[in-house]
């Protein structure tokens, strides 16, 4: 009769929620909405500033003869260079506040110095001063550079100063009504820009604050979920261990079975003590040799002999002339601590099942545990006996030793368990980590 496998399990999926919780908790997220809206504001103001600056160039060329050639041209050039600086800074996203502050200050200085930089302050200017076209540019830059109160004060003061100059001969000797209209127009336009910028900033601040709180709440929820999942796994392991011990004690009608139940009870108490002393760390790695030592110790504590064959041990040193040939140093196999605990518990459960159900086996090598590492680095443990065996299809669903204590436990750690048994020929339990993918 051919051997029939009971199941082959794929590795468990990695805990994305736990890793997400760690990244959220350890790495602060920078606000996204505020940065995006600031970029839009900067570039919009820079584009408008450039358009208004180009619009003022024809008037400036017409009025160049009425202005002092030295200081007046220097002030105009400095203000134009500052506006170009705002455009460049908005593209590079660096130094925008510095350049907008420079534009706002230079414009106010140029406005106050306007009458003093005329060739003849008493001569009536034929048209509006060319600086009028840059009034909205200055108030928009002030809305970016200053706080809300200072920007609002600037938006009121600068148009009033321009209105006072507008009624002077150097400003064109406009009547008071026309000057007031220019002042109100400049104020309204500046206030609209200031209000829009302030509202956008406040709205994005609320969005960023809500985003930060939501991410923080999500991180807490993910950590709580990961903790709950870990608690359920620990409860399942404890339940399986205690249940197997109670079943063994209930069926202990002979001294041999009583001794076996006592051994299982001691192992269960030791497992509970280890779980209480130090939680299993999924990110910590342990050598496969350490797991092999634990399995050998567990096999030695059983009432019947179990031969442990470790094929991962390095081969004996070759004799001459083979000793002269260079050989690569073997790399020790490693596995996660969670996988090590699962493989150890499943191996002990498989050995206990063999002692309980395989029957009396006189040969000393009738029960074996073979430890090996494949070429790909997978850790393999094979628990085999030459006992009475059984038909896998006849195993009751209520029997949890195979389905939960061995297969479920190894699968939860990312491994696979293959159980083969034939009546009269024995049973083989093959544990593998990482598990092999299922065939299509």
C-alpha cells in the first residue's frame, strides 16, 4: 500500500499589520496638503508678479526722464531683481519667504522715496507712477512673507501711502476722488489675495491635523490587533499542550503510559514557564543547531528510546591528501525564533504520538528523528517509526494532535507539515521551514 500524505501547507503570510504599525510608530509623516498648497500659492503669486512687472516696464521707460538717473534706476533694478528672485525661489521651492519679504520691503522703500527721486518734485507727472502696477505684487508677497496681522496692516498701509503720493505733483496731481478709488481698489485686491491665502492655509492645517490623528489612531489599532493575534496564538499553543497532556493522562492505564503523561506534563509546564519569562520574537533568529540540542534533550527524556540523527553536523576532517584540498566553510542554518518554537513543539508532539500509538518496537532504531538542512537553506525535521501505522482518512476530526498541535502550529509559523502513514509499515511526519508552496 502506498503512503498517502495528509496535507502540505504553505507558509503563513507575513504580518503586514504589525510591520505597518512599526513603521507608523517609528517614522513621523510630514504633512502633505500644506506643502502642496504652499507650492501652488508661491507659484501663483510668482506668475502674477512677473506679469505685473512686465506691465509696468513701458510706463517706467516713459517716466525715466522725470526720475533721477542714478538712485531711481538702482531702486527699480533692485525691485525687479527681487521679483525675479521670487519666481526662481517658487520654482526651486527654497527661500520663497525671504524673497517675498525682500519684495515687500523694497516696494515700501521705493514708494516712500518716490517724491525725493524726481528730477523736479514740483513738476506734474503726466501719468500714473509706474510703481502703481506693482502695488498688488507687494501686498501679495506680504501675505506670504508675514503673519496674518502684519500682512493685513501692510495691505492697508501701502495703498494709503500710494494714495497720498498720487495727489502730489510727483504722482500726477490726481484729484482726491480718483486717488481714493485707487486706494480702495488696491486694498480690496490685496485683501482678497490675503483672505484666499489664509483660508487655504487654515483648511490645509485642519486636513493635516486630521490626517496625523487618523494615522496615529490607525497605528494604535494595528498594534492592538497584532497584540490580540499574538495572544490568540499563545492561547492556542497552551490549549493544545494542556489538552494533549490531559488526553495522555486519561489513557494512562499502564506504568509506561503514566510515565509518558508525566513527561508531557513536565514539558507543558516548562513551555508555560518559557512563554512567561520571555515572549517569542518573530524578528529574532536562532541557529538550527540550538533547536537540534533541544530536540535531543526532549528525546532523551522519553521513556522509550528515540534515535536522533543530525545530518547537519560538519563531516569529519579528511585525511591526506584530501586535507590539502580547500573547502568552503559551511554556513550555519538559522530560523526565526517563532519557527523554532513551532518546530520544537510539533516534533515533541510527533514523538509523543509515536510512543502512544505506534506500539512496542523492540529495535533501538525503530523510532528516529532526522534533522537536516537543504541546499536552499530550508530546515527539515523528520520523525519516523516502524510501528503499526494507521489510515489517515480514518482519523477522527476530534483528534487535534495531528491537525492542530502539529500541522496548524507549523503552518502558523510559516512552515509546512507532511504526514504519511501506512498500516503495518509505520508513520513519518516531515516538518519543513520555510514551507514549500502548494502544487497547482
